[in-house]
């Protein structure tokens, strides 16, 4: 425990800027994965344990597209669409067969998907780790804001995730598609009775969740080594985020992700050997105080 | 009468046959010893972030196996190398090692695991009594701690304490010259990371007494995100940073730290940087990283080393790694030991291996010795230098004589209660 370092940081503008932005960076990547997870759970009512796979596919496809085009925008688009495409195929041919199955069967199928896709990635890209490298536009010195160090790439990452969060919130709350999604989340039988193709809706929501995970993979690719199985590590934290925020809540995913990001960065200063445990402690406390999560509703 | 005689013979025969069958079934490697081919088990990491190193271990071992088989095999027996993926998980390493011996009938074991799994395989070797050569674990205690020592287990890999002595002397010289007194460390949180860092810091402080460690960060092995570790280092404002992160962990850390311009704010001493895997994986390698030699074909600067590195590259399309030379050397030791013992029996090989000195392209003076007292290699080339982002990557390596390493290692063993 190093409370002196934590106290000094809290009273220093430069340290606060660096740590808060770092917390946002960790949080925003988690948000993009967790929001897909929570969206799928909210509508389809399945806990998608294979969600990390789509983050991995997004990262690998983004790297391949970047190597072919040297364009990071194309890489992000490729990563997101690649994960979305694979997600739609998985939903149409596998997932929809287990929507009404028991949780154990769902868990088994999701775990099988993780193993299959990890091996497929080994076959296509090889078992060794890969690195995409920082895109040319972001190979610039970091910014110094109030003395704190902020890399421009991470500012882009935070901004991109915030835009997606706002766009998603507007789409869910203000569009016909969003209203249908919310209605399906509340009562899918009634939505179906009104003549809406719920099967197609489920596919669209699953695809959207995978697209967001793929986008997170593309955003993470320049700074993380790519390896088969990379999706698993982020999946655990994403589950913590969704549990903290409340299963099915987009706002909850955002708040939960930022909370975890900040716990990690400030925890590393004050409790360097206890940072991982702090995340679980935060989750436990929130579950004790509010068992449905911060923004979760009863019955979801 | 004849019935009585028949009965007596039957009983004895039955007991003898039963004992033979029981012995054979419980020790399949004994049964397979009668076979012509000798199977050597090779548990290593063939998937995940370290797969490239595991593959390079298998490649170099296969390259040497082909040479040995072409020259008549191990004491006349062709080698069949059976490599299996342990996924870098200790429990899997132990399971795979047992399976290789009990199911596949391997008579020798080359444990090409990182330290996380090597200690687990070591216990399998203790349990089954098979000759085991550890080729990739650098954790000093594996061979230095008498409590862990086994007559049938050898280490054919560099050792953390040896690297730390040379690295400590090298870093202290720069620290004294440039007055670098505020240091930080960032190493993986497991036996190898903790031990090697403590050893490096110990020698650094010994030769540069003004040095103080102002902060330490211990990310987990295979951690995907180092942001909190990097920002903690930035806050501490050290003048120099030591790390024994390795493989994909090291390249991830460098990629993430580079965008914080970490390496322009402090000198970076990364013992595991000067390996072709890491050097080529980092897309924008910052110049001026200090590193120990892992495998560089220009160090030792001998034709034999360059030829071996080029031969590997010609065969596999990429340069070898630190794990490559260690596994190649292991096969060289086994080949030489089998010639001297004229046998592939594990106990006879172990007897010959103790104290065996062989000519090697990886030796500081052209030879490497399997030291008898702790059954680990000594005399291999160790150096430290500054990296550049293109070949030869480390233009100049600095080293210290092995006599100095032995002297400081002996002191270290006394301090640790190992001697």
C-alpha cells in the first residue's frame, strides 16, 4: 500500500490529468466491448460468453486491412464490419438455436465458439503474437495538459468511444429501430405479435454488438499485441463492467467502464499489489448495495 | 510327481512373468528403451503470446536432431522429437510432460518451457526419475537452490543471476558516469520477474551505491494493458527504468509506452530486448534501449555463430531467438554425452553430462560447460549493449569476464543460503 503516492497524486493537477485520462482510456475500450454484451443480453437475453472472440476478430482484421491499405480509417471499418459479419453468421446458424436452451447449454456453446475461433485465428494468422504498430498520423509527441501527459492517439480513442456512446444512446432512444429494440427487450412476444420480425431484429442487435466489439479490437490493435485468445482477458473485465452497470443498460456500461478504468489507474498508485482485487471489491460492494447494478432494472 | 514339478515351475514362472509385466507397464520408457528409435519429449509453448519463442525452440531442436540423425543418431539410435503445446500453463506443462513419458514412451525430456511451467515439469522429473533438460527457464533458483536440485535434471539455459551480474556492472558504469541515481523497475509478477529484477538491482547498487529504486511496478504475465503501469512510472519521474518483460509482453509495453514518450523521459534497460523476435515485432523501435544479448548472430562475433544463425534463417525464413540457441545447445550436449557414454540411458548420460565441456558457437570462448556442482551451463556469451532499429541491432556488446561472474555468483549463493 502506498497512500502517500495516491495522496500526492490527488493534490497534483498533472498527475490527476494523466491518471484520469488513463482511466478513461482503459474504460472506453471496456465500454465498447461491454455495451455490445449488455445490448445483446438486454434484447436476446443470452449472456454471450463468446463476445471476446469478436474483439479479437476485429483486431486481427483491422491489422490485416491496415497492412494492405496503410489506412487506419479503413482498418477500423474493416475490423468493425469483419466482426459484425462473423457475428451475424454465428447468430443465424448457431446462437438462435440456443436462445431457449438452459444456461448450461448456452455456456457450453459459447465456450466451444471461443475454442473454435481461437484455433481459426491460429490457422489464418499464425499462433505467434502480432503487432500492428501505431498509425502514421498518431506518431507524434504526447500533449502536456496542466503538466499531465496525454497521447493524441488516446484522445482520439476516447473521443471515438464517446461519439459511439452518444450515437448509440440517440439511436436507441430516438429512432424507430431503437424503440423496437427497447420494446423487444421489454416484451418480445408482444413485438412479434405486432408483425415485427423479431428473428431479424435479434440478428441485427447481435450484429451491432459484435460490430462494437470489433471496433474496440481495431482501436486497441495499435497498442496491444495480437494473439489468439486475446478476447478472453477483456471479456472478464467487460463482465465486471456489465454487472456493475446493470445487465442491459447502456448508461450502466459507460459508467461501469469508467469506474473500472479509474479504479485501475488510481489503484495502481495507492494499492499496487491489490489493483485487480479492487475491481472485484467494487463489484461486490455495488452488488450488495444494489443487486441489479447501478442502472439495472428489476427483472432484467 | 510330474504334476508336482509342473506346478512348482508354473508358480515361479508366473511370479517372474508377473513382475516383468508389472515393471514394464508401470515404466513404459523402460519397455521402449528396447526400441531402435529414441523418443525425446519436448513440452513447449506453441500458442499464445510466447508461441514464436516456443516454435523457435522446436525449430532449432529439429535442426540439430536432423544433424545428429544424419551422423548416426544418439549412440546409434535415431531421435524422434515429440513436441507438444503446453499453452504456457504450469498445470498443462506437467500434464503434457507426464503424457509424453507415460503414453508416448519418451526416454528423455527436453523441457522447453518458460519458468512458469519449468518448475511444474521439474516435479514430474523428480517423480518419474527421467533425465530432464530445462532449456528455457532462467530463474536462478531452479538450479541454484539445493532443495530443488535433482541428479536427473539439468539446465541448458542462461541464468538470471549471470545476466544480472553483467547487466549490473554495465548499468552501474553508465549510472556513475551520467549520475543516474533515481531508478524504477517494471517486471512481470512471477518467479523469473521477481528474482531477476532483485538480482539486477542488487548488482547495480553494489557498483553504483548512489542508486535508489523509487518505484516498482509488477504487471501480470501476459497482461494486455500497461497503461496504469506506464502512468505510474511517469508520475515517479525516474531517470532510468529496468525491465525483464519479454516476448509479446515487452513489445506491447514498448508500443504503449512509446506513445507516452516514456523512453525520451528516462533511459530504458530491458534485458530481453536484443532478441530478433522482439526487435522485429516492435514496429517503431525507439533507439538507445540498453539490452542484454539474447540471440544476436553478431555476438559472439565468430564465424561459427554467424554461420549457425544464417543456417537457421535459411531453413526457417527468420532469425533464431534466445530460446533457439539454448535448445540447439541442449541437443549438442546430449549428442556429446551419448558419444562418451556410448549409451542413451538417462543415468549414464547424467553422469557424463556433469562437468562436460563442449565446443559451441554460443560460448564466450568457443566452449560451454555443464557445471557439475549445480548442473547448469556456464561460459556462454553474455553481453549488454545499446540497440538500434536496424541490423545488426546491437552494434557493440560490452561484457565482463566469467571469472567475475563466478565470484559474484558465489557471494549471491551464500547470501541466499544456497551454498
